[in-house]
C-alpha cells in the first residue's frame, strides 16, 4: 500500500475523507477517497505514470486533470480508453495502463522514441504502399504496436437509454458566466437547465485563484451556488456533457448511461476555455502539467502535486498558481514569465514577498527527465531573443513539478457546430467567435473574457439576449470591459533534438507540423489529415492553436486565414451504447399470434409483423409445407391473414376514387361483389394488388399487401389531396383480424358456425362478398381463390380475432382442419400461378410483362399510371414473367437465381418450390420475350450449374378453376 | 361463482395474457382488469383499458351530429372533454371524434346505440376500438416517463389537462390524452392494437425507474388518501 499525500480541507472539494476506497492499478493496491478520480487517487499515492504515448511509447501522466487529454487513458476492466482523470474510483476496481509491451514501468517498446527521426509525419503513408501487397505484411505489426487498450469480446451489453428534455433556456457550463446567465434568465421567469460537465458547479471558480488572497473564487462560488440551487426555475444537471449542437438547439446531453435529447428554445454556451501548453523539448514528462491541472489537484482532490515547482507562464494566472502552490506547501523555485512586461504590481510584489524568483522574457527550453523519462527532475531556462528563439545561456533549476500556461483557447466546438466563425485577434493572440445563429448565445471565457466582473456581466448579457427572444424582457445589455490579455503570442520553442510536442495524443512535434506544410499540405485541414494532428481523443483542444500558428507562419499567412479544423460532434468521447441504447424496434402481432406459438409455428418476419411460416420445426421445413399444402388441397386448412392491409373508401365519390387509383373498372362493380385490384404508379409499374369489396354504393373495403398498405394509403390520400373527391379514406389494417379458410371442406366447416348467411354456391358464389356472424362474431366474408381452392376470407373486428380462430379450429376438428403458414400459402398460390407483388415483380414490372393486361381497363379515361402503361406496353417487350417446371430430381433453383439468354442476363427466378400437386419443381421467372411461349426452354444458372427448365402455361394447377369456384 | 377470465369472452384485450395475476370484471362483453392481486396500488400505474367501450366518427358532418347528440363538444382540434357521466370525447384534428366510456362511466351509457344515432351522410365510423389499444398511465412522473418514449413536450405547462397530441411513441403512432381521474393525472394512450404488447413492455420499461407497475382500472376510481 502506497502512502498518500493529502492537503487539509477546504482543499479536496470533491473527496469524502470519511469514505476510503481501495482499488488496484497495474496489479498494485491503492487507496483513495470517494470522489477521487483514478488519476487523483494515483497521484496522491505518487503514482504518476499512467499510460504510454501512442507512437513513441513515452511515459505519460495527467496534463489537464479535466479529461481533456489522452495521457490518462487507462483500461478499466474490460473497458479500454477510460479517462483516469474523469472516472471516479469505486471499491475494488481494477485499472491497468495501456499501450505498452511488457509492463507499464518497463515498456519494451519505449526504444521507439529513439527512432523518431525514422518515423516522420505521414511515414506510414509513404512507406508501406509499395511494393504491392507490402501493407498486408506490415499491417498486423503496426496495429499491434499502435493499438490502444484491449476490447473485451465477452462483454455483456449493459442497459443504456435515452430521454427527451425540454427547457426555455439551456446554459452549457456552470462557471461564473453560466451561473450568472442562469440566474438572470430564471429571475425573468424562464425555465433554465444548467448543464455542467463536472460533478460540482462553479467551473473555474472550483479550482482557479482569481485574487492574491485566494478568497474571491470560493466566496463567489458559494454565493452563486446558493442562489442557483434555491431557484425554482433552475434545474441543475451535473456530470453531464453536451456533446453536440444540432439545428434549432437540439442537443444531446450524455449523463451516465443515458443520452438526453434536449430541445431548448434558447441556448447559452458558457463552455469556458482550455488552458494551453507551452511547446518545448520534453514538455510531456510526468510532472509537467497545466497550471489549472495543478490547482485542480489541490482544490478538488486535496493532492499536493509536487515538492518543488517551476511555473512557466505567459500570463498573470501563473503567478496566482504559484501563490496557490505556496499556500499548500509546495516550494516554488521560480516563475518563468514568457512576457517582457510585469504583471500587475501587487501580484508581482506578493510572489516576491514570498521569496519566489521571477524570470522575465524567458522560457523553459527543455525539461530534464529522470531515468527512463519517468518524471521531470529539472528545467533548462533560456531567455527569449526572438519569436521562438532563445539564448545560448542556460539556467538550470531542479524541480519535480512544472506548471505551465501559455494562454487559453475558447471551447469553441459547440458554437462552431452552430455556425459560429473563429477569427484570430493578433493583438490578443487569441481566437474569437462570431456569427452565432438566432437562439444561440455566448458568455464568459469562451467569449474571450477573463476577469470575473466581465465574465459575470457577460453571462447576464447573454441571458438578456435570450430573454429578449423569449419576449420575457426588454432590458438593455450592460456595457463591459476586460483588459486581460492572457495569451502569449508565440509559446513555441523548437529544439534541435525535437520532442517538443504540439499534440500529445499523436506524439506530434513542432517539426512534424512544419514538415507537413513543406510537403505541400498548406491547408490546415490537409495538415490534419496528413499528420493526424487533432485527430486523437483530445480532438485538438491543445493542438489546434499551436498548429494554426505553426501552419500560418510556415505558409506566410495569418492565423485567421489558416483557422482551425472542423469540430464535428461528438464533443467528448461517446460510447456506441449511448447511441444504440434502448433503440425501439416495434413489432406487430396479430390477434391469433399466441395460438400460432402454441401450435408450434415457425414464425418469420413480414415487415414488422410476425407470421407463421409453417407449423413445425425448421429442420423439416419442406415436409411441413408439403403436408400443409396437400391438406389444403384434400381437406381444409386455416391461415391467419390479418396482416393483409385494409383500407376503407367511403363517400359519394368512393367508386370514382377506386376507379382512378386502380387499373380495373370499379364504377359498375356490383354491391356484394369483390374485384381484383391492381395499382400502378405514375411510371406504369405495378406496385400493389388486393381485393376490393363493394359493401355499399358508397363504401369499398379494399385489401392491400402486408408490406405495401402504407404506401397504398399514402398514395390514395396524396392523390385525393389533389382530386378533392368527396371521399373518406381510412386505414383499417389493425381494425380487422382475418383468416382464409380454404380447401374443399371449408364450406362444411363454415356452415357449422354461420346461420345468417346462405353459404350455398348459388347464393354465395366465387368472388362474392357477404356480411354475417361467424360463431356469433360479426364478420365480413369474401369468396376468394388465392390458393386455388374453395375458400373464404373471414374478416372480423380485431378484438374477436382469437375467438374466431378458436371457433374455426374447434368446428374444423370434425373435418381434420389443419393450420397452414405463409410459406405454404406461397406454394399454393404459385401452383395457381398467382404472383405476389414485390416478390414476383420488381421496380420495372409493367402489367404487360406480368401477363396482367386483363386487369387493366383500357376504356376508362384515367387511372394513375395509365399514360405510362400505354407507353411502356406499346414498346417492344423484352422480357416476361413465365412459369417453368423442372423434374422433381433436378437441382432446385432459388429465388434470385439468374435466367440467361446466351451470355446475357435475361431475368431471374422470382418464386420456386417443389409442388406435390404437380409432381415437379415449379416456379416463376423473368425470361427473355423470345423464350416466353410455353414449350420454350430457359437456362437458369444455379450455383455455377446451368439447368434448362421448360416454360409452361400457367397455372400449374386446376387450369379450369373448378376447385375454387365450387 | 364463476371467476371472470378473458378467455370466457369472444372479445379480448390484445394483451390479456400479460394480466396473469389480475382480478377481472365483465365490461361490455369482455374482461376488464380491476386490480392486480397481492399488490398495493403503485404510485404510477399502467392500466389496460383496451376492452372499454369506445366509438369513433369522422367526416364533414361529424361535428354537427356530435353537437346534436348533446355530448360535451371539444371546441378546439386536439383537445378533449370529460363529462360528469364519465364520457370522454376526443377531437382529433378538425373532423374526427372519439367517444369513450371511462372507468366508472354511467351504467346508462350505451355507445353502440350512440353509434347508430351518429349516422348519416358525411359521417363515417372510425373503428377505434379495434385499431387502437387503450392504455392509461396514471399517477406521478408521467411527463418524465413519456419523455423516454416520446419526443413531444408533455410537461404540465406545455400539455395541460384537456390537451391531446397525435404523435409517435416508442416509434409507434399514437394519441396521448391528458385528463384527470380520482385526483390523479392520467395520460390515456391510444396506439396500434397490433403493437399493444410491444408498447406495454416499452412503457413498463420506461416506468421502472419510477417504480411504476401494471395496475387495474380501480386505480383510476379511488383517490389517494
């Protein structure tokens, strides 16, 4: 067990010292407190090394302590790439380092750092593309060396979900600007959601020192939090990341295992800014961190970051950090100020009074490492003689901590996604955002303001703008003034030996960026893609600004002209589980669904319905289909056809609408009769079919295919929006449960259950429609012939569907009734030569190709697609849907197999099955028009074998329709 | 005495099998869940009202017919009324109306007879009893629960009692109606009857974090103490 080093309260805002926790890192046990991040607990135990860098396997330790860098990526159990400075410890968790060969401490691949000159930027693009195929040999080696973390392939998915949220005003970021904005908006009556990435409110107030005495931040934070938490109009959401901005303030918020999808009327982004590092040799050694990381460690976790510190700064904040370090027992060897000018006199006096040496106009030129680059042991300080250039004379200082601050980069990502533009202000050496869309506002340091007074005012001003849009206030904004200039213009100091890192994630040095431009990649977007700068987990939070400066200088342009790369969502690492979690996958069941399950049906999807394919185990599929088909032909069968689409067309113009929508004639269709209905689209292509029942002069009930009914309904309503016929169109698919009772004994079965309809062939002939009661259930009865036997479709209100099935199965028992499935139905209709739209048709099939000219009324003036049908049918026909047979012992083609004409593709098989009724393999296929006459042969390619099938006249079964018209 | 079970009736709820532990009563020739046995009333309950009587009508003359029938007429599209007799009338869009018998509705209410009465040119029946399942979500945290399945803002300030929305929930089309019963907030949900089982599970899943549970119609009749 390692020793801990904790500062006394009030340091350690996040930790609960009464709740110690144990965990392991690299197999060694450590202790921390509830509220500790993995990184803070490890640093408290003097365990600095947490990971190895991506390319050179250099030792790495926390840089930001805020989850903004890749240095703290660790493996947490089965989960790779966990941010150790954001993930809180829990009792018993097991953490490992990543990206090392052997042990984290003794990584055998650390030698790669010595070969940096052989791995220049883009080296793998240029090295492994020739000779042909060489990449295949290198790939596994490179992937092994470059991979991050290990995936747990035994991982069991956990429960993630999503939830919508709504608010008047969302404020992203709860720093002083965010809380000020939230309070202002809430006071005016707006409902406010305040979103904070960290576990506690306050933003920079939780860790930054704003005054010499170090009191201002704490006092202000407490005041603001008190007001915010007491305000009934403010809802606070901590530990939540706003991961993107989408049009009209549609914002994904990630919190724990849930993604909130927020719709906000107004959005105030007070996302703060990222402190920037200084680019010098070995600036990645453990023990080198941003000033804000050191203050976070002390104030949030009570961890003393070192014994002797050097502060390297380009602004006054470095001095305040030095005071904070001193207050917590860290000696400060020197403040190395990049600037020539002094800070404000009181601040300078305060640090000097404490005996701190201040070195102006100087930089750390090189950090000196302990053995194996495991930690910083000292710094080589040089005075700055020109932009990026230093003197020969070095001052060496011992230290075990280097805190640095080169300035700030606005957290611009969300705002740029909203359409804002970044422009570089040379006088401030800082990017500014402008051009925000309506409903999006900016406040605080992201807006380039750095003094507390200005930030608070800016927050209130942003709220005033939002309130104005909400018509809740007409207050004028308060003028504000901020003189702070925290950014140093050129904090980049190249070293002949390199390792001055611009991008820690990708191990990119200053020369890598410059070299990319020299290779011709002048555009920053190309530099990014060639060098991979900004493509790592930190997504350019620290590399974007130095890269822009380097590219600008190297290409003789301004930083504004150079710009930064596009900041696409997600803003922070997002798990696929957040996107995939609790996806809704609706499924539909018919009223008889459970009866099918009880009967052992093999269920298959049909759109979002589930339908019985056949009844029995899948291993004997062919047997069940054959037996069920034979049973329907010989006795009686029952199939659930509830999934058939249903549409009611009612009103004085009902017949006129039917006549215009479908190809057949419907104006004179007699009441009590059904008629086959084919629908074509405007291109003359057959898109659906069904049966139209005329219930009354002004009332049609028309069926449609299971998967096509939505389209048919849409087409009908769309067309009638133009036609303005007096008609009501109602989608009734779910309103009716339906069965097809089919087979020579079907009438006998039905007769036992119906006493108010004359079922005799004379009174209720083929294609007739009747209404009555079946087993006491109100029913619509249709004499149909889809499967080619005497048959009745029985449609009843859905609530009665199961009872209808039960009654028919019970009544049919005496006639040996048997249920049959949709696969069997497909065989039976195939035997009758009936096509299924979409299975036996495609996006080009016109009625002529399908031999359905009989279903097209050419005398009526109009139907949808009539002109196209005329045109395409007047063209020389090139193909046709034909029936074919093969001997029973032939190889059976499958649907989709190609039909060949010489060396050309003539069509494909659309349906094929063995038919015991025909004692042969039967099928439908598109064939060349020259081969479409019965007696022709078509060649079908089946798994490389070409087989010749006989084209025959349809149907295959009962050509005189004697059985269905019984 | 015969124990009432759903399978004793020809008319059945689309999800009656999920009510294994329930106590039923006959309602309009079907079995309606009164309560779940061995369970106190949950703070938030999901109740299957699918078998309860309801009729629908639409068309250019539907409004006139509805007014003539004396029913409490929702003045605005996408609103509803609830009468003292326990009749809820939904106005869906401009010209469609549903009339529903809430739990506890007057015994004299005969919706079949009303359907016959609301007949004539320009009036077309809507088969809302069979096309739609009727689920009621009652109790607390309803807006939070619905926010897990529906993109519409259903918080009280945006969705007051008497409002209804036609939208999508859990990717299924549906109608959500806000009303009160026995002092409780109730969202009556009407959705594709074929998806009833799916939606029932999706809503229970959404309710789980709020300790929601299946309940019977008694939850809508008894005020919390």
